[in-house]
C-alpha cells in the first residue's frame, strides 16, 4: 500500500501529513461502545494502574485489561456487566451508576459469574454496573505477606484502590457499592466490607470461607489452597501461629465488629447431598464452611449486628447451582442498600 509514496516529501506536504496523522489519532473512537465483539483497543503505557485494552465480549459485557502496579506491572482482566444507557465517554452527560462487585472463588476467574450463572440475563441488574474483577487462581483477596516483604501480588490494593479509582474516574462507577462473592470470593466480600469501612453498603457471602481460624481442619484446608499451583503457602498470610495477627486480620470472624452497621447475608449448605446435586454427592469443604458460617453468624449476633440474614439451607454441596440461587435470594437486600428500584 506504500508503493506510490514519494521517496522525499516537500516540507509543506510533510507538515500537512503530520497534522492529518494527529487529527486521526485524536478523532479515533475509544469508547467501549465503539468496539465490535471481540475487538480490542491497546494504549501506551503510563505509570500507575491503567486500562490498556477494552474488549466488548457480548451485549452489555465489556472486558477491561488493566495494568496494575500492585500486581508488579502485570495486566489482568476485569469484566463489566453494564447498565442500560451506560456510556462513560459521554463527558457532557456522564452518569455514575450504583455498583455491585461480584467476586469469584478459588480456581475460577473474572469470567466465572457470567459463564456459570444467569447474572447477565437478570433484569433487576439492568440499572447497576456489575464489576467482576480477576483475583488470581488462589489470590484470597489479600495483599500477600511474602515473608515480610509484601509486594506482588497485592490483590486487595488492586481492587479497593487502583481498580475502584479507575472505574469511578473513567467507567461510570458511582460511590454507592455493595459486594458479594462465593467461596474464596465470599471471604473476600466479607473482608473488603470489614477492612474498608464505608466502602460497601452491604455484603453477601455464598459458601464463604468465613472463619479460617476456626480449628485445625479449617487451617489445614486453607493452607492447602494457599499451596495451589506450586505456591509457598506461607507467602499469603505467613504461619498461622507466628503470624497470627495477620491471619486474624483476614478472618471475617475476628472482624465481626466492623460488619455491625451494614446488612450482611450469609448462606451455606451442610455438605450432604442436596436438591441441586447429583445422587450421592457430598462435600467436606462445604461442611467445613458451614461450620465457619455458623460461627460467624453467632459472633455477629454477639457483637450486636442487627442486619444479618442467614440461609443455612441444610443439604447442599459446594456448587454453582446453589450460588446462582443464593445470588438471586440476596439481590433484594443488596439492591435495597443501593436504593435501586425505590
């Protein structure tokens, strides 16, 4: 396509071509709405966390690729389920939407909620910006201890500081937020609400790791998750005895007082075969988390929490059919906290 370009340009023509190139760069659409399904946009690197690519993956679903300083400069993805009328690049009429953060569990990723549930078809979420961030295969929604060195990965910093600021500055997220999650993400939802007072107006945990320090079985189980993908398990929170203060700072049971003022939804099965399971299915993991959730519910009551809803539904294992059901069951509470539908 360059065969007919003269080898030498006159100064005037060179200046005209330079002006044309600048105009094209400025006028090229960059809003998510301008992207076709599967099309990505890349940008130049800047210091700090930044969106470096945008991909429209389906109706109302947009993936942001975010380069994060808290994650050592790595780029991770965040899926947005956008509300009707969402157009964050309309500077003259920009809206800021109430936001539901949905956190995935261990061994999942930022696509889990849209691929495994009907969240994208849920009509009550058409006036809400749903944020589904990547949190690592076994990131545990924590800034890792790393033997006292800190640093990468710092998932909590990425989510609660870097990503939150990006979304509110450029992508239409408002300051009214609620958070929910399953399993590892259930723990994350409780931790973020407790460790960042005022950031979330309500929290919901489905089969969440609600009290990892409950007993030796609970500790051994979560240490097994920490060791996944050939990871040194002591990198996450350290040793449960030597670094017990760090463990307690990431255990929702020990943070119960910080959850007293907001609505909390806890649900879990008991690990036996339930109505949404294949015959004979059982889950020792769900049974452990069931004991943890009962302990947290009792502690919340002891410290005076007045807005706790529990659904300890008995038979049921650690599976998506239950988590989808519990998301729908908890949405009225979550949306009421956002004042959606008033």
